């Protein structure tokens, strides 16, 4: 987009305004704020700006007042200091003046959006002179407003935010300074098995947390009590541990933990060494000794890739592990990139936003890129010659 003359052109920009909204109020506007520089760039050229995005998962073809982009329009007005018109019926044509902005209502209200319907994509493409794909968080989906419109628009270009995301990931994965440390947390190995396998080819140390760590602990024969884990994935965990050992990659598992019985704000955590875990215990966080080990690993790292918390950080009794990890990354001089919804929530909660080198706005796209998968909305830009990337 930065290479194009946008003056007076109808510029349709696909952003990711899929933000959490409660009772009509946006509770986290990180994704909206991330898009502001792109929009301001187009405004400076007096472009006729048409913004499109999805929000939530409405029933296709039906308007849902709970998933309207009206709160987004109102937030954009505040951030950009100018009126933003929300257009509900926009597919059959809309009017926007030079230096003005129209926000089109939720693209998922349209039949054919998620199936990448060609007719719908062509209708969208006909509304613009230039289509800008700037929504990295949706780049892994081949939908009408991401991949389809990019095929049929007169000109298709990558937006600055999309490029920044891809460049940061490329830097962390393909041109990293070593040691490279990856942190992968979350409930299940099954959802991140390919990610873990891929990272064994990219990292010097792989830290696992949450339910994933429990499955790995079970694979080493350690007691995990009544903790969340995946018995069917124990053999996969064993295979990953063996592969890591052969490659000289460290996978540090907890030596002490915080366990509890209930998941409530009033819950009380009990510190135990891993060998002391009883049959009734639920492992819900790492202990202080493990945190010290991870602190040292992070301190020595030159590149850090972070996806997922390492405990039930939402609750006070089980937040210390993720807090210490976040603070260690914040203090590090390494290039750090973090992505995923729970990761962003932890970054916000522990107030380390300004100390992470790059925070990805993508969740699924972030993971799929690291896994080495093709992102359809990026692939079409490459095919059209509007984007040149070194593949991961």
C-alpha cells in the first residue's frame, strides 16, 4: 500500500476489528489501535476509505444487533478525530468522499463470506479501485473479504500492519539471534502438536506450560494427580522429548508447582515439589523454583517467541508463574514476539505491553505461520505480484 498513489481512489481496507465487546462497550481496543497508522496513511493522501471487518460469529445472512460494528465506529471516531459513517447496506454500492471514511457493517452478515463465495467477492471488489489486505489475524482464512476480494479487485496490496506482522515473524523464525527460546502454553498438546514439532527445528529451548506441560510430565513418568492432560498424546510428547534430546534442545519441565482444588477468585494455591503431587491434586501453575529456572533461560535468550500462558493466570492464586515469565521477557534485551488471545490478555494484565518487541494481532494466523502453513490471503498477494516474501 505504501508504494501506491491513493489520492482520490476508493481504497477498501480489510482490517481486523474483531474485538471483545460487553454490553456494547469495547473492553480491549488493541486491534483497533494497531490499525490506526494504516488508516492515517490513507487519509493523508485524501483517499476515499472503505473499511471492512468481521466481528464474532453471527449466523450467516442474518443481522445480529449484538455483533454490529457500531461500537467500533464510535471508537474509531475517537481515535481518528473525525466522523465515521457505519453503512449497513453496502454491497450494492456506497458513496464516500475524498479524505472521508465509511465503515461497512460486519462482513459475516453476508451470505457466502465464510465459504469465500465468488459472487460475493466480486461484489466487494467492484466497490473499490484498490484493495488493501491489512488484517493479519484473518490471513489464514480463505474468505470473501480476505482472499476472494484480493483475487478480483483491480489492484490488491498488502497493508503496513500485515507487512509488519510478517516481517516480525520472519525475523524471529528465519533470521534470529541465538539462543532462540519459544514458550508454548495452553490446555492441549493436540491443538499445538504441529507447532511444537516445527519449533524443534527453529529453537534452542522450548518451554511448555499449562495442560501441555502436564502431558509432558506424564510422558516422563512424573505424578500429575487429577490435572488436565491428554493421555492419548503422551506418546507424542515422548517422541518430541526424544527428538529434542537428540537435537540438543532443552525442554525444561516444572520441578515445583502450585496446585489447587477449585477454580475461583477465592481459590488457595498450595506449593509442592513435582514428586509430592498426590492423586487429588490439580496442577494449575508452576512453582517459584521453576520460575527461577525459566528466568535464567529468558535472561540468556536473544530471540523469544511466546504463545500461551503457563498457568491459570486469570486467578490470583495461580498467576505468579505467568507474571514472572512476562516480567522476565519484558526485562530481556532479546527480540521478543508474542501472539494469541490469552497471551495478549496476560501481557495487558501484567502491564508489559511496551516491553515486548512485537505483539501480533493474530491468533490462528500467528500459529499457522509459525507452523509453516500457507496463509491464503498472503498467498494471493504473492501470486498477484503485490508481495514478495521469503517463505518460513
